[in-house]
C-alpha cells in the first residue's frame, strides 16, 4: 500500500476531484432511496401495517386496482375461515372517495370498512376507534386536513362521517389517506346509497376482499383456499401491486437507481484505467524490483477502497442532511437506514469491481518496455 498512500497524499487534487464525483453520486443515491421509500409508504403503508399474510379477491380480478374492482361475499369469507391453516379471515371493504370537510375543504380518503373489534383497525394516537356507523378513524397524515370532531361529508351521497380518532402511524393507499369505519358504513358508500335511502338488495352482503391471517403468522395454502372459495388470493407483497400506480412507480425508481449504480462503476473504472496508464512506469519499477502482480493489484484496489469508502461516507452524510430537510414537506420522502445502507454498499462494491477491472492491466505491464519507452 506504500505507492497507493503516497499517491493519495501527493496527488490529492486529482483524487479530491474523483472523490467529489463519487460523493455527489452518493448524495443522489440517498435522495433516490428516500424518494423510493417515500413512494412505497405513500402507496401501500396502510396495507403494510395490516397484521395479515394475504388477501382473497374475487376470481379473475385484474391486478391493477384489484381492491376497488373486487367484490366477494359471506360465502367466501366462511370458506376461508373454515380452513385449518387460516387463523382469521376478515371481510374488508375498500373504496377511494371524494368528500368535503365541514369547512368545505375537499379531501380524498381511502375508506376502509372492517370489523371495528377486529385486527384491521390500527392503533389509535388520539381519540378512539370507530364504534358506530358514521364514525371514522383517519391516518396520522390526514391530520393536516381534518381534526377530531370534524364531520366529513361524502360527495354526491351526502353521508356524514365523524372523525372520532387519529391513527398512530401513516396509513395510506394509492397516495390517499385511509379512514377506517364500520362495514355497514362502507357498504352504504360502496352501494351509492344516499342519505335517507334504503340500500339496494344484496348491498349488505358485499365486501371488497377477505383479509387472511395464517396460523402462527405463516402464509396459508392460497391455491387450496382459492379452489375451495372460488377466489383469487395473493400474498401481502403481491397485493401491493393492486395499489394504483405502485408497480409502475417502483419499477421506474428501481431502473433509475440501477442506472446510477452502473454509472458509478463506469466512472470509477474509467478514472482508475486512466490512472493505471499514467502510473505504468512506477508499476514497471515495482515489477522490476520483484513485486508480484497480486501485490500490485492489492495496492491499486486498496487505493480505490480508501477513496470510495471516504467519498461515499461524506456523500451519505450530506445526502441524509439534505433529505432530513425534505421530510414532512408534503413530498413522499422517507429516510430509512436499510435502503441507504444497501445503496452505499452497492456503490462501494460496484466501484471496486470497476476499479479492479480497470487496473487488471497491471498484470500485462512489461518492466523492460515500460522503463525504456522514452529512449
């Protein structure tokens, strides 16, 4: 590592420029990771926090927006509940609604109908859980638009919904805040029942999906359950794709992120390829003195490791600082340690791969020709 450390010290301006590029890439990686996590939270955080392993939709329901397209009945719920590998099968309704607050402010809500004593109702931070028809518990992120005691009126139907509680965490679906209510209230909204009207025949027997919890938290046999109940079940991760725009958003962000990793490897590789050419005479001297190819490669890759580790650490620190300013601004942005750590590791690993491939030409340096090239 003697040559590597000396070069880092005496060619510091050159390495500072390269380090700045890697640090900027790291900042972009942190911001992209935060945006990806924020989009996921904004799209499916309500589903993520439900203590279930899967959902059973109506048979042949299309994947996109399946929650709002699917309609199941009590028979499907009973069939799933009777299975030995299912601990709990709970009917759930889901509809995205337009409403107005008592002050006339428009507000969009994902209305969730569920058993108010069941597992789908989240923990309450303020107020209480809904106990009667016409009461709702809203996501913590909806507190910017509604408060405890507010009345939200569903557009066109005139159904009043009173906010009796605010959840402890973010619960959103398709970038819309969730509001939890009774199954009867959801069925009225789903059936388009106006205030004062009787619900249409069969409206009280309709749900969107069956929420499935397996025994000991294990995923039940979905194929066998579908065969018995005539449904189309998906595990929790697959159900995320039924949130509007979720799959397209995550695929787009993943593609951008992987392009960033590839660009990082190419930039680092190009830098060390040029550096290897420039230091060919120094390498030739070391080879003439008996240094092995492995030792020279370790020297070059060690230099890359020092540069990359330091630059990525600085870039991540700057990125986290900038990202913290974006949290809570309304942008779907969330700083999570896992994605950031994974991104930093991939930047380091791919950068080292690029540097290794660039410096592999060390093994072909001929001491005699390199030392005598200017004669």
